[in-house]
C-alpha cells in the first residue's frame, strides 16, 4: 500500500531496489521531471520518468481525487 506524505505541488515519490526518487509535475510543460534521486541508476531514472509521464493523466486524476480537488470548482486542479 502506498504511503501518503503528499503536499503541493503535485509530485511522485518512488522507492525500490534500495533507491529513492522524487518527480515533480510542471504544469507549463505538462510533464513530470526528476527533482532528486539517490541509489537509482541513470537507466532506471529514465525509465521511471517515461512510465510516470506515460501515465500522467492517471496520476493527476488520482492525486486530485485523493485530495478532493474538483476540476470545476478549484483553480488548484492539476491538468
């Protein structure tokens, strides 16, 4: 089960294989970008970023749903 430690701005925490990373969402480019990593290979970092961005719509919708952001009532809607 994911551990929720979230706050604005929209971002993703990744953990696995002894490494951690954080990817932040940039609403101007509509993409997630690496904020930091530790213990994750460059190849894995690239693949993680690809997977996150391929699924950005799902991630953003889940974030908004979890935090109760309504796209019609809030300027904080991420998309």
